[in-house]
C-alpha cells in the first residue's frame, strides 16, 4: 500500500460519511469496513507517523467493546457495539478526527 492508495480510500470514506442523509452513528456503522481499510492503508511506510498514530488511536477507540455473538452466523462487531454505546458528542468527535486527517491530504 502507498500514499496514493491511502488518499483514494480516505477520499471515498469522506464521500460516504459526509454526503449521506443518515445520522452520524449509522454512517460510521455502515462504513466500518472502509474505515478499517483506511486504517490499514495509513500504516504504509510513506505515511507520516502522526497520521499513523492518529488512525491507530481512532481505531482503538472505535473497538473498545467486545463483539457479541447472537447466533452462530450473527455477530455484532466490536466496532458496531462500541459505536452504539457512544454519546452523540463523542460520535461527532470521531467524525471531526477523520475530517482532520482528510484535510491534511488536500
């Protein structure tokens, strides 16, 4: 992975998070996989350490709760369980952090 891949995935994430009519909590949950992809892309050697640390902290904060197994084939991920437990103000903070990272690549 490289800087270009990271930028492309972050651009896509911003489009999905901020050009959407759902509430912030739903937008984050709907884009869990893309957030994880951007997090992994941020680990590239050509991404600055501050960005890598910011994404690591964000990902850790978004995966505090344990996953819940409702049935053999039905699981609530750690990410979703964490998001569902957060206050709206905290959810907004996560969106701001993502947007701050995006503003660095403009």
